[in-house]
C-alpha cells in the first residue's frame, strides 16, 4: 500500500461541539481560574445591539486572552462564544471545542473553509466570533497591531447585520501581587468599514487610545 506523503495531507477543520454538562463545568472552572490568577478583570460596558451578532477583534498577547474574553462575554454580551484557534492548538487542548473553538490550519485550503464557517456564524444574532488578527502572540505593549487579511474576508462574506467590537487588553500588577486585566471595548456597525485598511486603521486608533490611557495610570 502506498502511504500518503506529507504534501498530500489535507487539514480537516475541527468544529465546536455542544455538550451542556461539559460546558457548564468549564464555565465555572474558567471563572474560578480567573479569580485565582487575577486581582480583577476591568472592562467598560459600551452600548451594543443585542439583536445583532458580534465580530470581536482583539490584540493577542498571552495564553489567557481567549479565556478573558470568554469571561467578559458571559458577564456582559451574553452571546454564544466562538473563536478561531490554530489546528495544532485545538488538537492539543481538546476542551476548546466545548468553548466554541474551531480550527484553522495556516497555509492550507482549509483556511477558506474556516473563514466561511466564521462568516456563517455571524448570520445568527446570538453568536459572537472572536478573531485575533495578529495571528501570533505579541508583546502586551506593541505600538502597532498587525492585521492578516482573513478578518475582513469574514466580514465580507457575512450578512451586513452584525457589529464589530474592538477589544484592547493590557495586564498590570501595580501594587498588587496578582495582575489585573484592563480591557477597553468599543462598538462599531459592520457598515462603518468598507476595506481592510479602514478596519485596521480604526482598530489601531482604538488600541493606541487604550494604550495611552493605560500608560497614564498612576497609583
């Protein structure tokens, strides 16, 4: 029998799985580990339309990012949480599929399937899709958040009745032993941006404003 070569490998997208018992347990567990490891999670509460889905765009600086946003969603937005996760991470951390994770394998045809799947999720008003446009982990205080093209391809394929939420998160200890998370949130309508560059510039402005506010905090 001829064995398939590495080059013939075709990635199969891993999709979220519903299991109310496991998800219920994980909800409590995530809340517990956040309380255990952080002093507090600070976030503002911008007005948003509960009758529209959310495409949340966030900077990516730590292993905690997805869990923090999952926690904020449960407290405030209360949408069905979904996030794009690298295929190798999904395979290593099986619980992600019960937290709305779906996989993307870079440099494969499966990328288009993952982007289409994300766009389809936005057609349900009860859903939130979280995207980290940098694609990789970066320092908590970089000056510029890079954007890969996928985020706008998702927006272009989805129906226009969704809203963007920009999230810029920073972690600080200040005078406490445990760090706190400071997450700045802003809401935009999907029609506010017609190109990837417009979207990138708007997010960059939000990020820099949040960073300036953060670096001006004194205790």
